């Protein structure tokens, strides 16, 4: 399950299990219900530990995947729960979009679907330049986007990039992702976390409540759409 480390003012939320490169139960860091709950619990801990002091957050993982998105096995076994499951996924995006400190995604590997949207929910993103793709494969999976997800992508990506990414399922490597305006920089594998941490540390002094208010105002239409209950989504 996700865990947290801290270096000075920067918290790092790792999306996998501590002590191993790949989680045995969830090696692709998919959005299982338990994983979503664990992410919220770790974010609660980070807010409590920051307690009004300078702080910033980096989100990353280890191994081949940043996050491979929705838990397809859970969905197939619980099709009737899909709307409520997606609503719960939305809460992760809303939480990060308004988080009361600077947030940086350190995209160490593949970021697909909901995992790609997780990276876009951070203020900034740094991606590995040599391996790993940013991809929205929903069109290939015959799965539509929720109202909130569509607004997230439309809000956080340049419009033509959103059109291409959402309608073609293109896989963007690091350099392509920078050129398309998806991430701010692409660096060597060994520099991803270091670069993201430096970026986060440089923005750690922002006042938490003020930053939270700014983010809520900045993303107000997006937050509202993420709160729209999911009624149905095309799947398969």
C-alpha cells in the first residue's frame, strides 16, 4: 500500500509498497478501492504532520509503473458498482487539485488512464525521458470518460493535446509529453525524483490555507464536475 517519506520540507508519497520495487498484490499501482482509501489516509497524515509549517508533496512510484489506472479486475467483478467506484476515484483528483501545498508528480514509468489523470491532478509533473508512456487508452478499451474526467483532461491539457490523447490513445514518451504540454520536463531516470523534489522544495514556503483557497478558485468548474455523481459510463 502507498507510504510516505519526508526529507526536510518535502513529503514523498510512494504509490506502491514500502521495501519492494513492485507491490506483490498491486504491481501496477492500480486504483483498487483499498488503494484509494490508503492514498487518502496518507494524505491525511501528510496534512497533519505539516501542521502549518512549510511543506510540499511529491508523488511517485518505483519500478515500471507510475500507475496503470483503474482496477479492471475489480470492475469486471463488480460491474454494478462502477458508478460509485468512479466517484471514489474522482475524490483523489479533487483532493490533489486543492491540496494545501505544492504538488509535483515524479512520473517514473507508465502513467495510463486514471494514472495519467493522477499526474495531471498535481500542480507540476516531471517525467522519465527514456522509458514509460503517458497514455489515455480509454478509446481502445471502448470506455467513455466521466463528466469529471473529461473536464479534468480538458482543463489540464492544451486543447489539441486533449483531443489527440483522448480520441486516439496516443502513447507519449517523455520528450513528446513535454512538447505536447503534458509535463513540464523530462529527465534521466536517476534525476526524476531529484528534479521533482527540488521543484517541490522551491515552492514549499507557500501558505497552506492561502494556497488551498487559490486552488479551489482556480479549479472551481473542474472540482464541481468531479463532484457530479456518475450515472453510467460506456464500458466494453
